[in-house]
C-alpha cells in the first residue's frame, strides 16, 4: 500500500502536527492532525479518525526531521498517555505554549498583552509531585499494572519507570505492582493517588473492600521499606484518612515568605513545587501590594497565595467555594501567625454578582486563580460594577490560569467591557512534556473608559488547552 506523505506546518493544542492533503490542483486540502509529528517535517501517517473536513492519526514514517526533534528520554513515551511532547526540545515546548496563549488571547478575547513576559522555567524531569496512578489486574498477562493510561485508551500503560515522577516514586512502580498482586483485594483497588511533601510521601489506596490481616502486614512492611505513609480511601475523597504509619505531616513550603503549608494528599495543590514557588513570587511582584492595601484572593484554596499576600498587605480576604477549604485555609493562616491579617469567606464564585462585590467592599488589588472553567461570572460582575460603582473596582488584577482559552474569554470581558488594559501576560512551564499551559496575566484599571461590544464565546474549550 502506497504511503501518503504530508508536510507539517504547525502544532495544534494537543501537540499534534498539522498539515494538509493536497488537492489535484496543488492547493491545500483536508486538514490532517498527526500525533508524533513536528513543524517542518514531512511524514506519512496512519488514520485513526476520519471526518469530512479533517482526519487525525499517528506518524508512521518520518521522511524529513525537524531540528527541534529530540529522542524521548522515557522508553514508555510512545504508548503512555502521561506525556505528549517528549519528542520536542523543551525550550520549543515552552515557545509553543507561549504561542497558544497569545493566539487564544487574540482569537477568543480579541485582545493583546502590551508586554509578553519571559516564560518561567523549572526542572523538566522528576517534577511531578502529585499523580493519580491507575491500577489494573490484566488476566491475560497474569500481572498487575500501575501507572498512567495509555494514549487515547482506558487501558493502563505497561510502565516500569517514569521520568517525570521523582526518582523514588519511579523506582517504586514495579514494587507497587508486586505488592498489589500479592493482596487479597488486588481486583478491588482501582487507583493509587500520590502526593510528595517536603519530608513525607503519601500513597492513597483507593480500596473497594477492606484489607485482610495478611494484607495489612504486607502494606505496612512496604511502607517501612520505602519510607512512605499509606492513606486508605474506601469511598469518595472525603473518606481518605491516614493509615500507617501515623504521626507524619504532609506539607510544602514557600521559603521566600516563611510559609509552611500543610495539605492532605487529596487536596488540590500544584504538582510542580519549584514552579509554584516561582509563580507565587511572580504573582506578588506583579500585583505590587502596598502595606496599606486591602487585597482579595479569589479561588484561594488552602491559601497558596493568600498567606504570602498577608505578609505584605494590610488585609487579605480569601474566598473559595468550599467551607472545608476556607476552614483549612484559616487554620493554615493561624499556624503561620497570619490570622490577624486574613479573613476567609465561602462563596460560589461561579455565580458571583455585582451586588456580592459591593457587599465585600473595596479592594485595592485582586488575585484570581480559578480552575479550568475560569472566572467569567467575576469578569461580568466587574463590568457591571464599572457602570454603577467604578470606585470599588481594584486598581490591579493578577489572573493565574490553567486554561488559556478561559483566560482569553475572561480577558475579553475585562478589557472590552470592564475597563481594564491587559498590561502583561506569560506562561509558566508547570507541566513539562505535556500540552498543559499555565499562564499569568496582569490587568490595570483605566480611569477613562467607554465599554465596547464584546460577546464572550458561549462555549470555551477547557479540557486540554495546549
């Protein structure tokens, strides 16, 4: 069968090469998305999915290689779904993510940043301090697999190491397989969640049946051998609790601000501790908090930004949608001696209104760090506040985002309707070798402003934005 070759012109947001079939007259035809291909390459491909106007597939033959291509470090890269970009040189990965951010800001938000900041870099290997590993007994292979899912599949990849996990976790993958296979409930353990702190590594066993006495002996011996702590989770995340050994505390630190942040292995925390420190430093530098400022930290979580802000501001108000989280954030503030400068409220920020902002009072600065869905209700509320109470609007907003598309949507509302100018934007390489884009943007309030027409997209992609 004759191979069909195409020239790859660009990368899409899932790190697939993009090219076109040629029409009979030589003009570009159907769009082809090719997994494993890079810009500047000529490749043949195997079709995995076909539609009228496009096809997706995987590279079969590489006829002409890009200068940006490198040999993947991980032997499991081509079938494991944990990474998608190990074949692309790391600095080129970041350049692609920067372009994704800029393209989203323009095409979705119809806005541009006055300045593009230099990307924030950290370690490109051994960086992933949080992970959810799937567990599956494969009868045909008579073995247990522990790892990430295969690409585009519900199957668990047959991986014996992982280059993005810390070395001690990578070395634990095969022993974990052996441990699970020796337990009586090996078919009733769908996942193991991993969280690494400064001094403690926690593994959360999702168990759908109790451990037997013999299981308990094996599990405890494993903890002693590998210096980890087990938690057990019989049902939902709220049921996760320490099992063995007791007395250890999971925490990370922000040394620049003297912050020690305890957390549970099921809490949301950033997977890359080094980049998180850089991100907190950058966000506070950009916010330029003064000692007299009252600052809002929206979507505050456990206080990752709130507590550092409290070392600089007169008062910081942290707002989150979960009472459990705001209670924990207050506990963390007390533990760090910052309770007198912090206040926490539980509010559904996905439904926040202009009246809610009025009730909260004036903030000089605002930090926003939403999940993938973004903060569209907040942006709209600020636009409405501009029309009635412009004196209550914060002078500066720093927006930390894990989704360039929802950031771009919200930036469009803030710049076209709420009277802010997008001063700066940039990316942080929080997840090297994946298509995930972490970004940060700075908005400055304009005093003289006339709202302009801007309709936020009804639906904005949030699943895999790189």
